[in-house]
């Protein structure tokens, strides 16, 4: 239960890693414009923006090193997987390509683009 963290990353280096690894071929980051990626697809999984729940550091790391562990909310499993059983992600495995420092910086970059939506309280009528 206590989770884990790696050393602090650098947002700008993380943005450079995102571009270098061609993550923008399949992902968009809220508020960030990228050049068209070499292998751009028609589908763009949205990252960042206003959300009801911020992904934890561990969830972001897991999504990068094991993208098949769950399907992004709002996407049909068959659209984001490449096998008939929906078990293999279309996202490439970067575990043997990406350095630990690149992972750290990439997570820092992604975290910086999420914003928690304020909770809107339920307006209950007064009963007499």
C-alpha cells in the first residue's frame, strides 16, 4: 500500500521524450500542440485536461510500461488493442528502449497537464 515514487523529473525533457518516442502519433496532450507524427493514426487518445480523478504517479508509470493493463476510459477495447481478444495494446512496448530518466521525465510532463475538476456539491432542497 504505500506506493512508490521515482526521483523528480523535468517537464520540458518529458515533452521532448514524448516527441522523440512518437507518442503524439496516437496521443494528444491537453493544451500542447505537436508537429504531425511520422506514424500518426486516425485515433488520438486524449491525455491531460480537467478530470474528476487525477491518475496517481503509479498509475501513469504502469500505463507507460504496461499499456495493456487497462483500456483508456471512453475508448472501445477493439480500437486500442491489436489482437482479437483485446489483450495486446496498440501502444508499442518501450521497456527496452526508454531509459529510467526518460520515464521519470515523461511522467512529470504528463502529470503537469492534468487538472482536477472542482467538486460541485449537490443542491438539496430544504424539507420542513
